[in-house]
């Protein structure tokens, strides 16, 4: 029997905003598939940007 627990890999999304550069850095890992859609919203919920990758 294995002593170590099985670790599942889950997708992660990391976002860091640099006020000095006024830029958001977005990094994702453990993703599956080849298509993606990213939407960015402001604090009031209005769509700011969107990008679709095939």
C-alpha cells in the first residue's frame, strides 16, 4: 500500500496587478484542452476586456 496520498491536479489561475505598471499579469496552469476564453470585469461587474483562443 502506498504511504503517500494521491494528489489531484487542479487548474489554477493567478492574477497579479502591478499599480506601478498599471498592468495585470495573468498566469494559468494545469489547464486541459486547447480552447479558452478570458473575460475581465471592473468592480461594478461591467465587462472591460475579453479574449477568445482557439
